[in-house]
C-alpha cells in the first residue's frame, strides 16, 4: 500500500516572476504573498511526522512531503508523479484553503485514491469540512496515530472506512461523526519521528495544564497533560545528537517544565549521557525556578520562551491566563543569572484591551527586560473558548472559514476608541523585537557560576565583539574550543568576525569559506553575503568597517530539511 502525507501551502503560490493568483485562489488582498511562506508557518506539524513514523515502523510505504511554500505549478507536477492509495493532509486554520485546493487537485488526478485530512482545524470543524470540501473522504478528529493506522488497515482489507473512533466521514445520506477516540494512555508506545527524520524540533509531552480561552491545546490533546518519560526523551535526544548529528534542538511542548521532577531528570540525563547540544524550550514562569533554570543551562538550554500575553491583571483574568506577574519578573531575572535568553509571547486586542492595558504590557516589558518579545493580535480559532464566546454573541460562525479567504481570523475585542492607536503601535513593533542584550559584565557574572561551560565562553566572545574588543573575544573563543564546544562552523564564524574587526579581510574570507564547508548555518551564509556586498560597494574604499553577525540566535543556526521544512530547491 502506498501512502503520501502532505503539508499544504496556505493558498496557490505563484512562481517567481509570475502574476499572483487572484484572491479567491491566491493570497488575500491585505496579505503580503511572501509573508507566510517562511518562518514558523512552513514547519510541518509534528503530528503529521508522527503519523509517518508510526506507519514506517510497521513497514508501510510512506512518503512525506512538505510543500508549504512550493509554487502551485510545482505542486501540480508533484501530484502527477505521486501515485498513492492514501493521501493524508494536515490542516491548520492558516492553510485550510490550500488543503481544500490540494485535496481537489489530488481528486482530479487520482480519482481512486482515499483522501484523509487531520489537524486542529478539521478537528474543530469535521462535518463542516466534509460539507464544504467534497474531495475529502475522511476527517481524523483529535489525536491521530491510532485512528490513522485503523484507516490504513481498513483500506488494506478492502473494508469500508466507517465508524472508526475519532473520524468523520461522508455517506450517501450525508455526514457521520463517530464517537471520540480515547487518548493514548502511554505516549512511550509511540515511535518518535526523530527515528526516521532529521528534525530540529521535538515534542516531549502533549497538552497544557492551563486553559487559556484563546488556545486550542485541549481540543487536540485533552484536559490533562501527558508526558513521555524522561528515559524516552533522553533516548530521542541521543538519537538526534549521536545518530543524526544534530546539535541545535528546540523543545516545543506547550509547557516543557510542567512536571518539574521530569524536567530535572532530563537535564541530569543529558549530562550523564554526555549529549552535547544546545536547546530551547517553551514553558511558563509558573513552572520555573532558580534551581531548574540552573540545571537547564548546565544541560545546554540557551533560550526559554514564555507565554505572557498581557501585563494587565484584568486582561489576564478575562482570558483565564493564570499568571503571576511578580513570578514572571523574578523568573526573568533569575534566567539572567545563568545567561539564558528569554522571550515573551505577547498579545493585543483581547477582551477588555484599552490603550492603558496595552501600555501596561509595554511598561512591564521595559521593567522586566526580557531579551526579546513578540506581539500578536488576537486570533480566533475554531474549537477554542474564545471562538465560542464570539459565536454566542453572533459575531462569527464556522461558515466564515469556508466563505472568506483571510489567513487568520484576526480580531480586536477591546475598546474600539483605542483600536486605531493600538494597531498603529503594533505596526511599529511587528515581528520579534530585541529588548535587552547581555553585556560583558552580565556574562562574566554567569560564567563565575559555571566557569567550565563552553557555551558561556562563546556568549562572552560575542559580547566582547559587540563591545569592540577582539582580543578578549578571541581569548574566550579559544577557551570554548578547549572545553569542547561542538559547533566548529559557529566557531569559525566568530573567528571571521574577529578578523573583520581587525580589517583582515583575507583571513575573514578564509574562515567563512571553511565554516560553510563544515555546515551551512544561516548566519554563515548571511555573513558571506555581507562580505560580498561590502567588497562590491564603496565601503572598502571609504573606510566603512565590515560588520558581520556573530550568530547567537536559534533562527540563525537552524538548517531545515524535508519533510520538517520545504526544500528550497523546489520553490522555483
């Protein structure tokens, strides 16, 4: 049996140089066509990769392709060359239109294939999806691994796919929704996707202990948090590091540290197994403390991202965000003791938002000084409590997702008199914003607590570079290497930065070329482009110094591959 799993684009993307598709097929009129074909959006859902892993474990013929930023003509050509008995598509709200168009394309080219769609969007709207997208045969509702394998067995045995728990399907008389499937009790029974794919992102748990009104976590994962055991997680990490050679990983649980003892056991296990990698995680201030932060840094954690949303207690109460701002402030300062980068996820436009509450958030950021923050506006997702609140007031309905072509259902639920001012402020701080940067003295203080931590010596090298002291920077870079820092490409990039500050352009170029040959980190590619631009301009002649990036952010060091992210060679 042949299976193809696909992660679809948000709409029909035009080839470079071709006209943009009209809004009924292409991007909405108010959306930059390139805005959602990069960044986090193009990363395939972990659940889709987990489905592939479970099917591969039992010997099925599975091909997984991420086409989230492919031009539509390339997708048409791909589908013509893919002949499968079962096509599976992953659907989030943002790519619902692309899923519908891709399903219809598959139906036109492969009329006899079975088309299954799963994911949070169709989990919330299974019958509506079947009604509006006739090309889809079956919807998987909720957690999909066991349900998907049941569908596969039915197809293999030529049995009708009906009444499988956790599905919705079409019949000659309409649409049917089966009873929900029980959640997987022991997540350790699943084979991890890292066993089959090169992934820089992993999940070690499912669910969140909180119930914020805007979040759909409970829709997919249920009311309780389920965890992979510490040993299972460590085995995943060992596979990633020792078998796949990955040295930069991101743990994308809703709340990685929700089980404190497990988090500590994972940190301890990383050190005992001598796993050399750097990592980040998403969590909450409520589930962090000084000891845990220290252990996380010692095991390689260099960044934590925390959902904050607002610094207004009234807003936090409205969205059921049980967060202590005092605890958040303390945790942010504690992280600085160990040189851990902190990022706040913020929201604007929630119920009760005013210019005053918005400025309370900005003021808190200014006082707490995280390294970065990023604001998003309120988005309504089907299946969330927030969507239900709006629906009860007659402001939205499920039909809106099938009759309108917006990317996200962005709303402003606050004071309408303040909306214009708040939106104007948001436009000035769009994207990830740098707020506070470690200086030499900050990293020296952290290093006094962990003098043998090579990654802190790397951090201190970068800080000295920012302060224009290449000699001290080189001293700490050499010490990082002596202590066994494990990313030689980034080491060479820093040597190139040092050479640039000394105006030794020949040596700078040598280091960058060597770094690129070892591993094409994004920061190295960008620095080579900066060097070429500097050499081709008048900067060299008029004495303008060459400035290279030291590359201390995760986004500048990830190298993504299929199927986690699209292959850039197929984009044109």
